[in-house]
């Protein structure tokens, strides 16, 4: 069994989740059950799926959960763009968060490819 806490992608996913929760705290209250909830669920799904995959027996199972995490990361990337376009976050916040999610997506893709 793998220790998920040792994976850089899990650590970065966890930090991204914490940053997203802080960032979305200032979103409009009417978005609490809309975009705020959606982006929080999507971003927390990244480290959650990495951790769950680490608890699986085979590389194939681990890879499957990494693919799910990659899908969630792509969802977060879009939701950040939507948040920016709706003026819920400013350009600096968007640029910083977007660069982190793009890097994380690339790291996930690399690990997925190694597990083929």
C-alpha cells in the first residue's frame, strides 16, 4: 500500500484545496450552493482520489483514481475561469490559481502515463 502523503501531487492537491476554500470564502452568498460548492467539491476530489487510489492493490486501480483526479483538476480549471469571468476573483488570483492547477494536471498526466 502506498503512502499518499508522500506523493508531491497529493501534497500540492491538498494545498490547492486549502487555497480554494480560502478563496471561495469571499464568493457571493447566493453562490454557496452553486459555484462555491461545485469548485470546493471538485478541488477536494483531487487529493481525495489520489489518497483512495493509494489504498488500492494494483497500479491499474491506482491509475484509474489518478484519471478521476485529473478530470476533477480539469473541472477546477474551468470553474476558476468562470469565477474570474463572473468577477468573483481578480486577475492575480486567477493567474496564480490557474498556474497551480495546470502544473498539477501535468504532474497527474505524467504519473498516469508511467503507470501504463
